[in-house]
């Protein structure tokens, strides 16, 4: 299960990788074409309708909006190509075709069942004797996808198609057909079997989705009723799952599917927290962003921009005097990365393996941050992570009236002080060997030291059990992710943390993750070149 979730999380990162640039374009374009903002700052002459910059910025907003409007298809293609072990291009093409076929079949089955755009509206269900709430739930089951009348399965439909097509690609990419049909052998068989599978899925979905949708809506309503408590546990467990890289397999379900809530924006139903935010961002009539939609990510701004940089400063202050200069450079770089971009692994993995208790405290504080900002009705969006760049675009530039962003700045200093004194006190009390407290730790956890000289790629391959033991080699931002045939052939932790200078190793089933920081992507490419 660990291995499968690891691969699924990696596959999720492929479509998610396109979102930051799309979010930036939508954020910048929407912010600087907002009529109220233009009038408030007297910039009509520069940014008003008819100006050159207005055309450029409105086009940027349209580009970003079309990406978020077609996430289901993007997820289908991205997941299929990400999970396919062979013929990734064929898998992506097959997923795109299968996604269209699935919704086409769904539309046909709905018409056979007597469901049309006219008979699936709220008014229609009310006329059939339902109350307004039940009518709304029923109407929300149906909608449009790529211009076709279908059910509102959203990104979940793309995920299903992506996983199914990847499975079929891995199983049939080398399929041999009878001689008379030999043209359709191998990779050409993949789109054929994928379309057939998508047709079956499309034929079944209209019968089961209304009940699945009702179940998801009921769970989302229940989760919403838990209020700050539920949001606390979400933030807490997402941070714990980050240790194993499994958060990538979980949070997209809340960001992009109905698990993250549903809301009508500009006349259409939008599912998923991030989708809701960007739909509201693209709607010029939005007066206030929904904190219900952003509760699955806004809380991360406090620990990422203020908490972890303060923790880095605490580790610097308690380092041995002789090591402070070297440790200072390392921790300052990691703290700046967290503050600017919201990428936290360089700091987190600096203390995770030498003081796991500190990571537990960090997860607890992050959960509290999620709950507090939700209670204060703060609604600041995010593209990929929560640094000052996203905070500026989706908080400051959108205005406090829309986002309540001021609370993040108000609570930033208290958050930093809590992290600083908690980390400093615990490190000194329990003598945790954070960077600089002893001779080895500086070299072990220094990103600069790891990147200072070339890694012997053959030693890394040998530590993974040799070329014949490798099944799949990939990487995320900080980790080398490998699937092996026999995990017992993988070197022990001492070997990895010694000559191979890894920060940590995780094993589960046939899945192995080696924490290397920025070197992970380089190692992945080098291994795949020579294996």
C-alpha cells in the first residue's frame, strides 16, 4: 500500500505542477484588471479597459482560468502518464481519449434514463415535490464536462480514468495479437482497451454516482460541522503524512474534488477547495472569498512564512559557537526558501531525524494554525505552497475585505515567537543534536556540503541493490523515490547516512524513499541514464 500510495502521490504531482504558473497568471491578471482596484489607485489610464496592459492582463487571467476549468482532463492525462511504467505517451493519449469517451457515454445513458438539462434543474426537482435543499442536492449531480451534458464527477473522474488507463497500459503495452490483427499489437492495443474500459465506466456511473455524490456531500457536510476541530486534524495529519510523502495522495482530494466542498460560483457548481477559490478569483462579482473553500490550505501560511524560519533561527542560536558560521548559512537558506516559496522540507528534514519530537510539535502547531485562521474567516488562496509570493498575489493584492489576510500578519509574530522558544527550550532541555551541536551534524545536514561534490552514482545504485533490483526510479522535490524488487538488498541506514550523505531513509513494502534535498532530482536522472 505504501508503494502504491507513493507512486500515486508522485503521479498527482504531474498535473499539480502546472497549477502554480496557471495560478500566478490568473492571480496577476485578475488582480490588475479588477475595476475597483484600478479606480481606487487611479490607474484607469494605465490598466483600464482598452489599454494595452488590460488586454495582456485579461489574456493572462483567461489562460489561468482555462487551466483550472479543465482540471479533470489534465488529471486524467497526468496521472495516466505518471503511473505508466512503459509507453507514457501512449498512456497520456489514451487517457485523453478515454476521458472524452467516458463523458460521452454518460451523456447517452442519462438521455436513455430521461435525464436532460431541462429535467435536472433545481426548479424541476422542486416541482416534483422536493424541498429546496434536497432539490439542490439532486440538481448538483448533473452538469457539463467539455461541453457535454454529464454528471458532476469532476476531478475524481479524471483520477479514475488516469488510474485505469495506467493499469491497462502496464498490463497490455506488449500485448501480442493474432497475425491477422498484428497491427493492433503492443502499444496500439492500449487506446483500444482503454476506450472499452472507459465506455463501461461511463455506462455504470449514471447509476451509482447519485448515491456516491450523496455520500460525499454528507461526509463534507459532517466535516464542515466539525468546524475548527476538523480543520485542526486535517492540518495535523497532512503534516505527519508529509514525512512519508503520502500527503500528495490525500490533499488533492480536498483541493480538487467534492470532498473539499461544493459552491455555486458565477452560475456553475464548483467542487474542491482550490477550485472554489480560483473560480471566485476569476469572477469579477466576488466580494468575499469563501473561508470554507480555503480552509484546507490557508492555515499553512503561518508555519511556512513565520514558524519554520523562527525554528531555523532557534537551531542557529543553540548551535556550538565554532559551528555557527557554517550552520547559519545552511539554516538561513532553508528559512528563506520556506518564507519565499513555502517549500519546507529543507528545514523539516534538518531536525526530523535527529529530533522527531520537534516534528511532532511542529505538526501540532500547524494544526492549530489551520484551526485559528479558519475561525478568523481568513481566505487566502494558494497555487502550490504558502510563501510570501502566493500571500502577496492571493492575499494582499486581493484586499483585506475579500481575504482577511491581515490576520496572517498579525499572528505571524506570535507564531514565530512560539516556534522559536519551543524549539530552543526543547533542544536545550533534551540535548537534541540539531545542526551544529556536535561535529557530524553540520556535514550530515548541509545542503551546500551535499552539492559540493559529485555523487558516485554507482555507489547509490549498489546501495539500492544493484541495477537488477531497480523497478522504478523517480523523485519529488526532496526525495529519491525508488521501487525495488527485493527491499532486503537495500543498504542499511548507516551506509546511506555515511558515505552516501542522505538525510534519511524510509522503507515500506517494495518502496524506498531516500531524502537528499535538492540532489534528489539529479540522482534520479543520473540513475535512469545508466540503469
